[in-house]
């Protein structure tokens, strides 16, 4: 046994949040000093440029469509794997990993690493068709959670607290500070354009329709509901000249010169990194207190506000505080409030928790 770690992943597009974290871990100098990292991706990745910079010492990928042949390749990989830990991001890969471990008396620890909320009541109407099989999850030895909310979900489904390690996600600290607009109030929204479902942009626009005064909302993002969102704005007098669609941008933060607050109205998340990214620039955030993640990041009145999912009256009241210039935030304190997310802290946490898993009997 050694400090070799395999990460098994599935369902990657090449551009998502999971890929961002996987790439960071694979390229972290501190993490790579401690562990030899290997990546196995079970299904074809649409944007293969992800592999060009993912940083792992070995990468196993596939062009195959046959699930049976891909499964055989995975079994072969696990049979030959002589490392200490297998980290899995997709529950469907846990049972076969457990079978190989038991049949061949492998010593590796199986760790499930969730990058999304695990509440099936919340997820039942999501557009991706996600369903969490906790019987599969429970075959893992340990669990990595990216938010305290995910840890609570795991515990509520019978996972012992001591088996769960909350590691959050990595975030690069910013030297730049984005200050509020000195003239009108500028809100920003950076997310997929989804009128209902997870992102629930319709709810946010409904709340903004009640907000009077001199404000604008800049929306950065794309999605199938883009035309619906534009039509909704067009049909509401108080939104028509105040909501500006910027479309999808490779670097939206490079286009934001001023911002009074970033807004997010999700029904569920895992750990919404857009909130942390905004705070790294010193921007306060207003978000629904959805499962999971916003309450790990937002400290009310210090770096933003939380409101109950669907409470648009409360959301409108918070937005009016900004528009009427009745609330002030300290950008320096906002940046400090998420120090635990910054890369150096993340590296220490990741290394410490994996070391503990390796050394536990």
C-alpha cells in the first residue's frame, strides 16, 4: 500500500463544476507532494480539452459506447490498482468497486465524494433526472462532503457522522476588488438560464418586479430557457428596461466592473461557487437558503443575506435595502469571511482528511 489515490468519475461534460474541482486537485502542488493521483473516467467526455490540463499522473478515459466493455475496463483497472484510496463521484460506480475489493481482498478505502445535494425530495423534479440510491452510498467506507448541508443529508440517511469529512471546494483569492456602483444599484446574476427547476430564475425576476427605484440586473449565462426569460422580462414593465442579458461569457467576472450584490435564487445546490467567487471580489450576496451550501458561505449582514426558498416578499425587502442605499458592506471583511475556502486552506484540509482516512483501520 502507498499514497496512490484513484478518483473514479462519470457523466462529465468537461466544463462543469466537478471538472473544475477535479482539475484543481490534479494540479495542486501541495496535494501532489503527498499523493500520487490517478483519474479514471467511466464515460466519454464531450469536451476532451479537460484532459489536457487535468494534472493527474495517469488518466484513463474512453471513447467506447458499450457499457459492458467500459465496465470490464473499470474492473481491470481496479484489479491492478495497488493504492490506498478510491474516491468515487458517481454512486453507480460504488458497488463494482466494493465487489472487486471483497473478492480480491483489496485494502483500499472506498470514499464517496458528492458534488451535489443528496435530498431526493428536493431532487425529484430536477431536469437531470438525478436520484440518489443510499444503499449504494452506504457501501463506501468514508464520505467527502462539499458543504455542511450535504453532511446533514448523509447523517439523516444513516451515515455515521465520524465517517463524513467536510472539505468544501477550492477558491483562488482575488487581489482585485469590485466595488458598488456609485450611481444606480447594479445587481448581477451568473448562472444557467433556467426559469424553474434548480436555478428558478423566474422567482428572482418575480421578486425584482416588486422592487422600485433606480436599479439594473445584468444576467450572465445561457440555457434552453433563454428565450423564455427574455419574453418574461419583455412582458413586465418594471423589468423591461432594467434587466440586461449578457449571454454566456467565458470570463463573466472580467466584464463586471461594478456590482452592489450578486443574486441567486436556487431551489437546491451542492456548494454554489458563484457566491464564493463573488465574495472573493468583495461583493455581498443575496441567496435563497436552499439545500445545500449558501448557509456555509453567507453570514447575514456581514457578507449578504439569506431568505427562505420561495419567500419573495423577504427577498424584495433585502433588494430594496441595496436600491435605497440603506445597507453598507465592507469588501475587505467580505473577502475575509470566506478565508476557509481559499486554496491554501483547501489543500491543508484535503491532505489532512485523506491522510486520516488512509491511517484509520
